């Protein structure tokens, strides 16, 4: 407190040295002091800390507190050579939080950025700041709307081309999640061009699924949406078969008809701004189940994909179907990556008779989607969560934690075995496969008084608080999931009375 009172531009080096300190508590205290004093000398260090797991959310709050004065420096940092995509996204979120005309203009200037997540962030920021797109900028929103309508139609057609059988369940669900996101984007863009309340009413009526509701929504849109937009929008929103939608929009969004193998291969080849990584991984998984599948160059190319989920799933597919091709191509993969792939494949092969071995990232995502905590989160978000998780074996009789607040991981999911958890006021619950526990999920029960002992051997997937908070900051659905879970976990536990 005394340091905060005497700090100034002349002696800001003192605070800068504390920001460099290796001790977490000292560094966090220094970040909080920087947030209060708003000294310009701290800005470079705060931006650097945005790229860390432990200090990112503290640095984020500090930079938001700086207000509009920090925007010029942040813009230079955004465009700095070698800047990571993660830090760029956080800078854009800081613009949203600061708000105001300058921040909104800086966000708008990035609307052509190829990063799909950045575009989503920008559009949501414009909506959250109640931005009314001026006439000279409407053309850009219309172009984005046209692209989104094209993506929506393609995905709707792909679902139709994949028969509704168990073997296609994962890919169909992934495509339906894509379609939901497509429609979210359509309504968001319409809300930026037209009255948001009217668009909200339109959406509510269309999603009612009734003929009356859809008819009313289209009649309402007909009043204020211009003719060119209506021509491409209405067939997508109308309650007509997908084939009819395709025929009506063939000139605007030409698309061939594909059989099942063809559409799965088309999914693999689509741009990442058109379809997400999880859907592509589901396509690889589904292809594995087709007899007499020939390995193509596009499948082999994914062995060198920088995304670990795609790389791993492709390796699993090729290794399982054409071992000779895998052995011929794999030496071209970077040595450390090849070793990781081979280790995972060896474990998967060894456990082929055992269900849910969770060796592959794909298996971990499917497992998490099957749990109560993650069942409503789409696969592409769970894929991000899996990248932040560590697997740990647990042995019978092991004291997993004496105090939950000191457990090295803010959240864990039981993949196998049993864990007995006890706390104050006769709090007791038994955790088994698929159950979740963590300080973030406890409501009204001090984590320092909660202990856990392994009752049967198995394993857990654990995620640290810094990574978890980062995911929650980036995705509202993740935040909503954990808030709802914190209210449910106590009611689901067994309270033993004396």
C-alpha cells in the first residue's frame, strides 16, 4: 500500500523490477499495483504476461483498467512481428472491455483478419457494445452474411448426404453443431445491420419450429430487409427440404451432390474458416469405418497438420488401414512428433480390446462429451479443453488431496476408478467414471476442508486454474457450464447425517 502511494513515472523502475520477480505472489501483487497506478512503464510487461498461463487474467484486468490511453500501445503490440494468436485475441478482448469509439474502430479494422476466432470475437464485441453499423460499412457485413449463408447451406446438405446410422453419429452431430453456429452468426450479422430487437423476435419465431411462427418471422423480415439479402436469406430460413433450398440457391451457392465417402473427403478438404477441426477429425474417424477405403494424399497431408488432433487422428486412420503407407510416410514427420504419434498408436493398438482407453485425443473428447459436465459443450470447444488437460493414474488407498484448494489442478474428471470425497457438515460424495470435482465447482463448501481418497484404482484428467480461466474468458458457454455445475454438484452429493 505504501509503494502505491509513492510510485510515479520517475521511480516506476521499482514496480518494473517487481513485475520481473520470479515469485508468483510478488508478481501478482505487482500486477495489481500496476492496475491501480496505471504507470505507462508497466505496459510492455503486462502485454508480455498476457501470453502466460499463471498471470494472463491478472495482466488482462490491469490493461483494461488503463483505459483508452493504452490503446495505441496495444495496437502496436497486436501487429508486432511474431505476436502469438493467443495474445492478439486477448488484446482484441481488451478493446471490447475498454469500449468507446476508438476501441470499436480498432476492432473493425481487423474484421478482414483470416483468424476465425478473432472474427467471432469482433462481431460479438460489436453486438455487445450495441454498435450500429454505418451505411459505408454495411457492405462488409453483407459480404460476411453471404459467406455464412453459403457455409450453412453446404453443411445442411452434408447432413442430408450422411445416412442417419450409428456409424455416422459423431460426424452428423459435429455438422449440426456447425449449423447451429452458422445460424448464430446469421442472426448476429442481421442484428448489426437492422434493429436487434426485431431480429431477436424473428429468431424466436423461427426457432419455435411452427409453420405460423416461421411465416410470421419471414413476413416481418420482408418489411425491413432489402431485396438482395432476402433472395439469399429466405430459402435458408424457410421450412422446406434441403434439396429445395439447394435448387433455389444453386446460382448463388453452387454445390455438387456427394455420396457418403465423397462428402467425408470434401469435409477434410474444406477451409478451416468454413468448418472446424473437430468436424474434420470426425470425418477421419468415420472414414475408418468404411470398408475398402483407399488412403488419399489429403489424408496423408494431415499427418503434417500443425493441429495435434488432426495429426493424431490421421495417423490412427492410416496406421489402422494401411500400415505400409504409414511406415513409408511417417519418417518424414519431425522426429519428436513422430515419437509421440508412435507412442499413442502403440498404446491404442495394445488396448484395442479395451473400450475407452483414452489414448487418443479423439477418445478423450468423446469421453468428455459423454459426461454430465460437458454434455452440452460442442466438440470443437472440448477439443480445446483436452489440449489443456493432463492425465494422471490413481492407485487404491492414495490420498489424492488432503485439501482440495491445494490440489495441483483446479478441476478433474474421473476416467476410471472411485474416489471418496469428504468435507465439513457431513459432506460426502463418491466419484466414479465421468464425475467431476474441483474448487470451482464447490458452492458454499470451503475447498480447504475437502479431502479425497482413492477407493479403486483408475485415472483422472486434470486442468489447472489458469488454463481453465482462460477458456472461460474466451468462451461464454464454458463459463455458463461451470456456473450451472457449481449449483448442481452439492445437490447431487450424499450428505450423511449422524
